[in-house]
């Protein structure tokens, strides 16, 4: 798909859905001595998600696994739409879309593995991290430069906000006037 059509799709986006393992994390799963999972999230990804919220783009998470770390991270970022334990992600996607009254064209999805493909085929803007499976990269409209867990969500948030003409409003809070 050419750059112009991708930019047209980007301007319609009202919500971004993130997978967790391999997208918001590097895909590693650490188990502590009590059997609990420990996940490592990137602070810049969190800032990017906050930028989306500030720009009135709704963030959501759909993940096949369940755990308190994801719940805590979502709560800390103000992500109200969290779907955990969805091995088949289309059910969560359809519920999210219905709850918010959105069309497929208004939703972007960031994924990395085979369970993400059905949602990526349905949504308006499919995005893959570079460490995604080849089949996932093939269905993506955009393949990011930054690997999952290392700022990929931030990279996409900035790209989307620039494409939608909303980036200047974000950075104006941090730069002195005239810069």
C-alpha cells in the first residue's frame, strides 16, 4: 500500500489497540520463585500512550495471557479497555468496537504474532513491530523500526500524531514559544 493511502487511513484513527507480549514488552516472561510473572515495560511507550490519550485517541489492550502486571500497567496509563485471556482476539476486538461505537477504519492495532492477524486484517491500520513473525509483517500496513518492548508503541504514537496533524499540540507543552 502506498504512503498516501496509509496516511489517509491514519487520519481516521480514533483508537489504538496494543498486544502486550512482543509489543509492549520484548516478549520475555520472567517467573519469580513463587510462580508469579514479572514483565518489563518501556517508559517511553507509556509516554506515547499518554500522548494518544491527550490527543483524544483511545488506547486499549488485547492480550492472550492474563496477569496482574498488565492490569497494573494499564491502570497506571489510564487504559480503561483491557482484555486479558483472549486467545482468539476477534471477540475482544468486536466488543471494544461496539462499546465505543467505532468502525474498523477508526481502529489501529499493533501486533507481533499469529493470534494478532485476524484483528490486523479487520482494522483500519495494521502495525507490526520489526520482531513480528513474517506472516504478521506481511499483513501489516506499517512495520515499525523499533522492536517491541523498546519503544515501539512510542514510535507509532508519534508517527500517528504527526500524520493526524496533532503532534505540534503535544510538543508545544515542552518547548518554549518560537522553537
